[in-house]
C-alpha cells in the first residue's frame, strides 16, 4: 500500500479511515510504502506507529513522490534520503524502496545509477507484480462525492473488485508465460478512500477465488524479486518488465502498463 495520503480522504470517512484499513488487514501483514511529506506531522506519525505496532512492514517511497524520469539521479537520491529519518525510527521499518508511479528511470544510465545507489545504501526495490489503477477509481469516487454528497460509494465496489481481479489474472497469466510459473504476487494499492471502504472485500475476493493471501515479507522471498530487467524506460510491473526484456511480447504490452486512459471509458459507461 502506497503513499499514506491521509489528507485526501474526505470527511466523514477520514475519521476512522486508518482503523478501517488496519481492521481489513487484521489477519495479514502488509507493506506500507511511505511518502515522507505525508507523515511529517503528528497525525502521520501516529498512523505509522499504528501500522508498525500491528506488525506491518514500513518502506521508503521518497519524500516528495516525484517521477524519477523528471529528476536527475542525485536529486532523486536526496529525496529518498530525506524520507528515511521519517520512517526508520519505527520497528516495522525495513529497507525496501518503491519508485513513485513505478518509474525506475527513462535512460539506462539513470536506471543503473539508481540501482547502484539503492544497493550501496542497503535497499531492496519493493517491486509490484500486479499493477493497477485503484488511484484513478479513488479519484473518480472523491470527485463524485464532492459534486454529489448523497452519492452512494458502494456503487464503486464491484467495478473496483472487477478491475483488480482483471489485472491480477492478466499479470499472473503473463508471469506463467514469461517465467513458466506463477509468483508470489504483490498488488499495487493505495492508502485512500476507496480502500478504506473496500479493502476487506478485495481480500475476501482473492480468498474466494482460491488465491492464498500471504504476508508481504513472505512474498518478497520469492526469487523473482531479485531480478533487474534491463528495460528502458525502466519500471512498471516487474512481470511487465520481464516480459518486455524477453522480447517475446512486444506486440501485446501496452505502455504505460496501467493508467487512467484505460479505465476512463469503463467508468464513463457505468455513470461513475
């Protein structure tokens, strides 16, 4: 789960947002990738303390959540370093780093420079295997509530679940074709209104469909997470990047792997 952008969750949902997320995860240990600017205050620190106390892994997601492709490498590295003292004081902190927007460098030189920096500073990349656009569904939901306060948020539930299931089955199928096996998947979702409402439903969906929900630390023991695809631009889902690197799937890999442009027509048709 990325960002910890608690300020974006509107009232009245904000009041119990953190408790609802932790409640949905009561039987699991997730990974929370923290954007430093969102937690440099008492509310942010309390959120991190509660996640650490619950046994969740806490990782680094930069201070400012900028796209690496828009920055030079030393400046981006400083942004990582600026976030670290905001998260490393919590017992749940582990040296996992996730790139904002999953963008790992628009040139081979930047890609390799940053991989070296992370390695030298003891970080592992917190790769995503199942990329998705929950952030866009959340944007649409919040925009609708702002315009229409009486709107029923539950109308987003099934479209959201369908979206994540579609992306999960796509990336799992791609993994089987690229690697000859499934992997311990990591799903990209965000600390947002959408998940305060539907994260429990999302986890229940995976269980009903006979996927085993495992802890983040266990997932990251899969050897696939040691791979470093030599793609340019670098990033996206790790499975997408491995497929791109293989050269066998060029005709069917869209870029970017996930974005609002793919989801907008569906939500428009649904009147959401």
